[in-house]
């Protein structure tokens, strides 16, 4: 696509289901500041037309910041392993907030869970991750074994 001729298109690349282990929240580090948290990655699965594999067990965590406006700033770092054994580092940054009905002078707001991952992949079949803009959306799901998140990633 010629970037001057139209809007970017999204192409589905892969999905990641991440199972989490521990979740901790702390209050503000300094008075009036945001709260901070930690969510460890247990394991997961990567599936899609451009990448398949797994989330490497206990390979990272999300370090969320919860702002006073209810927005959660995601800052996750963890490792993927492609089906061919290649190790791929992912740093996933984003925003999450729940829906809010209109009231108290504030407009209605739908829920939002979006992210922009960055990758470090080895030369070879996965090096496209090192030079491709990828965007994603996520959902949190309760599960009898614990909470998991499902991310859907698309190339721009």
C-alpha cells in the first residue's frame, strides 16, 4: 500500500492466550500518584496465520499502573517460543478501562483494551516482527483455573 493513497489496512497475524499466576497491587508510591501492580505470566498459546507457538512458562510479567481516572497503563514483558523453537521477546504496552455509564456530568464511555506490542525476533522466518507495526485488542476472561487474557494482534 502506498501510504499516501489511503487508510492503513489491518491483517490478522496471530492471537495470544495468556494465563496469569500472581497478581499484586500496591497503592501510590508517592502521595497523590497512581497505584502500581504486578501480574506474573504463567503460560499461554500463540495461534494464527503468521505465528504459532507458546508463551514461555513464567517468562515475564505485566507491571500495570492504575491512574486516578480508572485507566490502566499496561507494561508487559515476556517471551514467546515459535513452533520452530525460535525465541521471541515481546514488550506489550497499552491501555485498558472498563465501560462507564453517563452520569455526574461525565459522558458514557465504552470499555477499551488496546495495545501496541514491540518484538525482538531472530533472523529467519520471524524477523518480520522486528520491522512491522502490530496493534492489538484484548479481553479478560474468568476461568475456573484463573483469569486469562486473549489478545488479537494485527499487522498494519
